[in-house]
C-alpha cells in the first residue's frame, strides 16, 4: 500500500539514489530532482506529499521572491493586499520590491 509521494532534491546523484531506495522500502512513491528548477517542474505537475531537500540545494531567497511575485501579480500590484495575503507587515512588500527589483505593476 502506497503511503504517499516524496520528492527528494539533492545535487549528488549517489546520495539521492540511496535515500530513494531507503524511502521506497518504507512504502513511499519517490520522485527525485537534482536541483530546484527541476523540482519546481515536478511540483507543478504532480501531487507531492513531502519534500526532502539537501539544505545546500535550497535557495530560500529565490522561493520567497517567486512566491512574492506571484502574489503581487494576483493582487494586480496592490501591495497592501499582497502583504495581507502573505501575512506580513504592510511595509515589507515595498522593501522586497526594491530589494528584488520587481516592477510595482507586477
């Protein structure tokens, strides 16, 4: 019986393969990606229950920027609404727009 689907992200193929075998023995379906770019494509087209990611492979800044841009586009550039949806202080989107050099119109 399948327990769920796990995505393993690691740039080292041997380590990724080892973790995949161990996790699969426990009854999970496993998909793997060598980097965040490939992982993002898998996440967009697959139902993934858990993500295991080597910390050196994970770039939180790019994930934060990507998500902020999506929310800003969703709100049609409304920074107050963006802050509300992200659960952050209303001044933060202004700082992030400047930091990430994102156009205010999304």
